[in-house]
C-alpha cells in the first residue's frame, strides 16, 4: 500500500503509472489467488469492525490512488473522465 504514493509521485505518464498499477494487481492476485475473494468475504460476512478496517487499510487507499491517477490522466488528456468507483470495481474484477 505504501507503494501507491510512490507511483503517483513518479515522473512518468499517467498511462505508464496505470500500467504499473495493473501489473501490480495482477501480480498480487497471482501470488495470492484468493485475495479478492478474501477481501469480499471480510467486507460482507465479517463484523462491522472488520469491514471498517478492510476499508481503512485496503479499499480507501486504493480508491483514493485510482481517483488521483484518473484525474491526472484526464488533466493530461490521456484518459477519458470515468466514474472512479465503477473503474475500481471493473479493474479489480478484470484482474481477478
């Protein structure tokens, strides 16, 4: 999760940042194939405290990262404006 800020600050294009992020997601799901399912299990079948902690530690930072990266890409003309929530869900589902 600490690498997200590092990627945003890199002096490379938003497209290259997105490529690296996507490669990181795919690599994480390859190394831990059950990760996405585990996160959803903790969110939807765990306690309220567990759900809040998963959001705080995992989902919120990823969503904030993607929103900033998408905004940066729109600003440079590399990306079209899209809903960051739908993009987040679509991206993680495609990578899984």
